[in-house]
C-alpha cells in the first residue's frame, strides 16, 4: 500500500481499504477513523490532521480538468 510518513514521528499512515487509516510506528500498529479516533490495535495515538488527509474524502480540484475521449 502507498502511504505518507509523519514528518516528525516517521509513522506510516495508509488507507486500510475499509474507510479507516492504518498507522504503523515501528512494530506497533493502530487503526483510526479519518477523524483520528482510535478503532483498534496497540498504537493508541495518531495525528488527527494526517488521518483526515489520508482517509478523508477526496474532492476534485476545480483547476484539474480530466479530458475523457
């Protein structure tokens, strides 16, 4: 899976395929909602802003135009 690393903790934030965010910090893993609330796992803390960025809704930008044939 592709993800993004937190700039300070270096934890890996990834979508889990079920609408939540999987956070891996070393050998600890936790699952969080896009709002940063703990769901499952032994990792209990996550950056709520990064959870929202990774797991939140994807909105099309008004300046990006996709040309369909």
